[in-house]
C-alpha cells in the first residue's frame, strides 16, 4: 500500500510515539484506524483529503490490530510508510479583512446553490431545531454562551460515522477560526467562540471518528474542499462545492451548508 498524501495531524500523532490500534471498518473508498481514540482515515483516490487522513492507492485493509508509529503503520502483513508522501496542512488560512466582502457574497452563493439542505433535517426534532437556532444566533451575535448551548444540543445528533450535528459544528468551528480577523473578532473572542462550538465531552457523546474531526476543527483543520470555498481568489469554488456535497450520505452537504451560513452570519453587515 502506498501513501500519496498525509495530513499534518496524523504525522504529529505518529511522531508522538508508537500506539496500538484497530481497524474500525473499510470500504472501497475509506478505511478507519482507531489509534487510541485518534481515528485516521485512509482514503482512496478521488476522495477529498481529510484533516485526519492519509490518501492511499487502495483501502482494502484487513480487519484486526494495527501498530502505528514514526516509521509507519503496520496493517497485517503490510506496512504503510509515509516517508514519500506529500504533507498537507488541513488548517484553513486566516482570511484578511479586505476579503470579507467577497467571502460574504461567496457564502450567500453557496447557500443559494444548495437550496433546501439535508442539514435542515436536524431541525425535524425539537433538539435539532433549538440547536440550529442557537448556533445561528451565536454567530450573528458573536456570543460564545449561545454557541455553547447550541453545541450541547447538536453534538452527536444524527446517524452514521459522523452525525450531522457534529458535521455542522466541525465546519462552523473551522470557518470561525479562519474568518475571525475579517469578521473583526479579537483573538480572545475567536478562541472563546471556537471552544464553545466543540463540547469538552464530545468524545463521550459521539463516535470516535467524529470526535477526532471536532478536535481538529477546533484547531482549524477541515476537509479539503472547504479550503477552496474560502479562497477569495478561487474561481473554482463551484467545483469544490460539488465535490463537497457528493461526500458521504449527508456529511458534505452539512459541511457546505454550515460553511455558507457561517460566512454570511459572521461577515454580514449585521
């Protein structure tokens, strides 16, 4: 098995020392390795780069134990070596204040392109409705207390490996960190708002994969198409949006909706 690209958080985890883990499932598009609570996603060609990911040529890995460390990841009889892989930093660059207007318009265009959103399925129950409403108010009012209340309702909400509520929170947290300067948020305000969006008890309330992605989102790490959505000069943002929406059953659309909403609410004129 050959590694083509590796995300920096994966390298950081492996360089911290050897760790035993287990394969938590594999498909033709992705395999998931649980390394003591930090889940690494092995993704096949054509799958967007993940902030906890390694892009590989094939994801047919055997079930069973995993041994990972600075020299690579032992998967049954094979060892996945990373020394020849391109290193990718999943942290979104900070948006400059002069780019606020173009990204505010970008957010509105994203939402217009999506139309009715799968993420709105979260609003079918009282918990989801209240959580989304609190989240939107939190962004519009830059209120960390409201964000904390909304996040407590949304974390773990939904099905699958990454519940939709977590997808919304992860995308929102990463975007808040990136556009804080453009939105006029001081560093302390930015830190409080981001922290509020990622509940401290997330690991106990959702899947290990989703908890990993939330932790990385608090540091600004997010799936690659979101990088192109937030590129002020990015003429290919519509292609990035199409790629994102096609990711997973509902995950990509939830990320896209949360990204568009965060841009509009944070960069709006108020």
